[in-house]
C-alpha cells in the first residue's frame, strides 16, 4: 500500500493537521486525536485488504511446491506456475 509504509502516511496526516491548526483551523486536541484514530483505522483496513489479496491458499502453494520439486534444477518460479496451469487445463 503506497510503498507499504502506512506509518509515513499517518505521519503526513498528522503533520497536515498540525499545520492546519497552526494556520488557524479551530480543532482541539481531542478532535485531532479522533481524526488520527480514524485515519489509522482506514489505513489499517486498506492495508489488510491489500495484504489479503496477495495471500496464496495453502492448497495452491503446496501444489506449486510439488510441481517445483519435479522440475529440473534452475527452473524459475514462472516456469513452475506456467507448467502447473498447463496441467490443470
């Protein structure tokens, strides 16, 4: 997610809020904290979805490992996946 640096995103949001308050936006400390908590929650949800979309089911990973074991030495991962896809058709 955005270079997988959610802490940096939160830091930029916090700095932006501090800057806005410094230039006269009337927010109290509790409001700033609530905005930061909400921002952290949203970033956590987005990061969770991004991570979840990249998870490989155990069954599929095991079959890729079995295919790789049968392949000759020096075979690339792309070749293993391509062979597995050909075999599943």
